[in-house]
């Protein structure tokens, strides 16, 4: 008799890493896998799905499954860069074509944070804001209605996230050094992080490729450190980021008619889970003023938990299965 295949193949794929878990109907995790980031705009869809495949293959081996797929009854995938419903549909088709499971559902990765952070046994009702490399927000009601944003960057009205914050910090620091802008400690702190003596050196290193542009994400903690020390420019950026998070959450709550109801507002992504006091305290104060029935919590559980819970929802797993899965990733 062959090994029984799991109920859910859960996939959480962000810009920097992919996590996969094979999960039984009772919530038992049979195997896990990890691979690199999921970036179809840069690599193309086929290559991006290949990267998912490496994590899937690792999980399949760990679960002791052999032969060709399907490896589970259902794929529940929460993917970065699945920002529009049409992109979710196209990526679902691309994943289904790999034959990993009998059915495939794809959600934007923000839904993984939302589902992971909702209380055990509660209906899926709440709002999540993710601030990592970028920024996004989704809301969900038990009847399936959602609130969401395109989250495509400046063209869709977004501001901030780690990429945006580092770019803004560099802009102010460069202008402080050449005289076009006012003073800020970012002028020395940013190049100093890379062992450089001036913004001119840092700009040249980034422009000529001596320093990989991807490393600018390292400047986000530097920005928060400078802000915590009282620098007015750095503080203004952190405060603006907090206000953006509040605005997203309030709009999502309003769209779903949740402003008057006690509702979880869940914060995820590296910028928010770092729990910088200046940022998170201002978010809580802003929500207390504009959405006083919001109940703010930071979600530190791995997002693959949320993908797994969505998969268990879809296969009508018993409530205790959700608890067992949470305990595994707890």
C-alpha cells in the first residue's frame, strides 16, 4: 500500500524566501521545505515557479512521498507579486500545471498574515497590514468578501515599506550632504553602515555596482536607530510610515463595515514585527483615534502557517486540526 498523500500543500512565497509545508487533514505537518524568493516580475513566471518547485521537492522528500505528483489534495499558496485578482488566476494556472495537487488556490501573501493572526476558532474576520519589502493591506469577512489594494508601488498610491523607506532615507541624506536639503544624521549613518566615509562614496558604490542595490534594505534598521536618537528627518519618515499603516487599515475596515465592530488589525512583515517603539506606538495611537474598536496585534508566526490554515479551511478540516497546526509552528 502506498503512502497516503497529505490534504494540503501550503506555500508561502515572499520576495526573499519560500516556505512549504505538507499537512494532513488532522493538522499534522508531514514535511517542510525552503527555497529562494518568488519574483516573477524579475525572473518570469516559469523560473519563479521553478523556485517554488525546489521547496516543494524538499518537502516531498521530508514527507517520504515518492513518484510523480499529485503530492496533496490541494495547494494553498500565498504569493508575493500576486497583487491583482488576474495575477492570482494566472499564477494558479501556472502552479496547477505542475501537477502538485488535485486543486490549486492562490492568494496574495498578505492573506497568509491575516489568516495566521486570527484567533483560533474565530471566523475569518479582520484586517492585516504587511510592511516588509513593500506595503500592503487586506481585509476579510466570514462570507468571503474582502478588501484589498493593488499594492503596485507609486502608481497605485503606495508609500513606504522597507524599499521605500531606504530610498527616502538615501534621498534626504544625499541632499543633506550636497546642501540642497537640511541637516540629518542620516548623512553619516547610512554610508557609515557600509564602512564608507560620505554619501558621495555610497552613491558612487551603488551606481557603479561596487555595492549591490539589494543591500539598501540594510539601511532600514539604521533609519530607525537614527530616528530613535531624535533626528527630525528620520523621525518624520518613521511617523509617515505609521500614518500610512493606519490609513490602510482604516480604509479596509470602512470598506467592510467593521469600524463599529471589535475587529483584529494584524501587523506583519519585517518592518512591523521588529517592533520599533516609535513606529508601532504611533500606529496604535492612530488606530485608537480613528478606529477605536480595532484590536491591534503583531503577527510573529511564520506566514506558511496562514497558508496552511487557508488550506485546512478549504478542505473542511476539523477545528482541532487548526490548533495542531498552530502548535507546530508556535
